[in-house]
C-alpha cells in the first residue's frame, strides 16, 4: 500500500498539471481562427451546457425506466412498549405486566404483466433521448452559423478600415504635393485648405471604421461570452481563392427534399413521431389487466413469552419457565406469505379512452409541427439559394465595376500629375473609387456568407 500511494499521487499531479498547462495555453491564445471560435462556442455556450445537462437527465431517466422492471424489496421493523394493564398477545389474557414487542420483516413485490406498459415506456425514453440529441445538434449548427456571421463581419470591417487607411495615404501624399505647389506659387492656398479638409474627413472615416471594427469584435466576444480582458484577434483567412473563384453554384432545387430530410431538426421530428406512437401504446396499456406478485417473511419478539416446561408434580401439565430468548422466538414466530394480485379494468369513467384519444391528437399535432418545420426549411433553403445566386451576380458586377473604376482613376491620376485635372475632379474620382471598393467588399463578404449558408444546409462543416 505504501508503494501504491506515491504512484497514485504522481498520476494525479501529472493530470492536474496537464490540465493547468492546457488551460493556460487556451487563455493566452491571442489569435483565433473561425474553427477556434466555433469550437469554443459549442463547448462553452451556456444554453448548450443546459441542454447537455438535460441529456444526462434523460439518460438517467432511461436507466431508471429499465431499473423499474426489477422487484421492490423493503424491510420494516417496529418496537412497541405497553405499560399498565394490557393484553398478553401470547396467552391472550389481561396482565398488569409491562410489555415490549418487536416485529420485523422483509417484503418484495414485482410486476409480472401490466399491458406491456413498461416496455413501451422504455422504448419511448430511448426515442426521446435520440430526439434530444438531435435538438442539441440543431442548436450547435445554428450557433456555428451565427459565429461565422460575426467572424465575417470582422473581416469585412478590417478590410473597410484598410481601404480607409489606403485612401488617407493617397490624400496625404496629394496634400504634400499641393503644399509644395502652393509654396512655389503655382497653386492658390485655397487648394491646400480644401485638401486639408479632405484629409480631416478621411481621418474621421478611419475613426468610424475603427469603431465599426471594435463593435464587430464586441459582437463576437458577446456571442462567445468572453470578456474584454480576455480579448483576442481573429486570423485573416486566405480569401484570394474566393476572389478568383468562378461564381457558380450547384442547382439545389432538385435536391431540396434530400437536404431537408438530413437536417437534424427534421430527424428529430421523425423521432418525435415515433415517441408519440409509443405514447398511444402506453395509454392503451390501461385496457389490459395487471398481474403482480408479492412475498413477505417476518418474525417478532415479546418479553411476555416464556418457555414452558413439564410440571413434575402434575404429569401432562406445563409450568412457566424462563423468558424465551430473541433467537428462540425468531424461529417460533417466523411467518411467510406470498400471493398474486390480478387487477382487471372494467370501467374507469372512460379515462383510458380519453387518454388514448388525446395521445392520438398529440401525434397529429407533431405531424403538423413536422410539416411546419419542413415548410420553414424549404423556404429558408430556397431563400438561401436565391440569395447566393443574387450575391454572386452582385459580386461579379462589383468586381467588374471596380476594375473599370481603377483604370479610370489611374487615367485621372496621370492627368492630375500633368496638371490637366483639377484637385476637385481628382478627389471626386478617388471618392468614387473608394465607394466602389467598399461596395465590392460588401458584395464579396455577402457572397461568402451566402455560399457558406448553402454549405451549412448541405451538411458541410463551416470553414474559411
């Protein structure tokens, strides 16, 4: 034993140390991928944790339903003291002697037949557990989709901020050039003041973009239930392939039914229908008779019980001897019994019939809910596909528009360098290009998000 204890302590220390190190590494992690965010949310979301606890309760209830097939065994004992005049239950005569009586026994009962009720209850518990597991899967997927949306909002805000910073660099360079020309007397000071106002305006745009980025991060932190003091930054995925990808989509309209049937919520309703059928069977079990078996064994002790010995002076007669011991009274007072209990339902005010009708109505209600869920998923999938198609068209249009405006701006910039374009026209062209970049970024992330929704409905994991 002395050799085993140090070994056990070593194992415990190693386990605690490993857990602590892993926890420290997680808390110190400052850059998260989309997968990191999704995994953290699914492991720590409070609502999901509550759902997991409900699953454990359902598992315990299922085990208990199976245990209920076992017999019930119980023991009992009682100790009674009587003072003054009372009946001696041994001799069945009155006595003025104080008495003390102890009774004890063990009983058991088991259900032999109850209309297959317990069988149906166990099957229903198993089905309900499967439905609950699918409900958790639905919640996990919905949470992952929400996290993806917040993640993409941050990426969009970061690129918007970068566009604003790039524009500020261009405008500041232009301001420096105008300042040189003003000092050389080639441009009026009003042009410099106008350009300085443009710089101030773009600096304000950067502040607004930084605020939007902070709010986007805040949305993600709150979705993950992470406080600001544990803040992190996200890792920018390589989205260049998305930029260059062919804007094509599989036509999902021909596979709507297949996709919908694979959704966890629809599978859950299939189990709920099976559960409703079992509820009907459980209600019908009350039409059947029930048969139970019970058995008991017990004994007792009384201080008024004596041993009786032959009377030497009167042959054939007995005289009272010493008090009988507890052990001797055990065998003498031992009693055993067993019996069958048959209960045949004849009339119970139509309670069983009403229960059966209600469970059938509940099953019809589940069918209606399933149809509502099917219609909801069908509409969502149809809308998701349409939104994805429109997002692709918009994205392609914005890319072409941006390419054209970039070419136009290069032309205007060349003319501006030669003094053939006014400062106002140059700023207008830059503003138009900036707006086009912003529109293209919005279209790009709209396109990414819409295609991710389609992948989500198709059962593919969410990733960038």
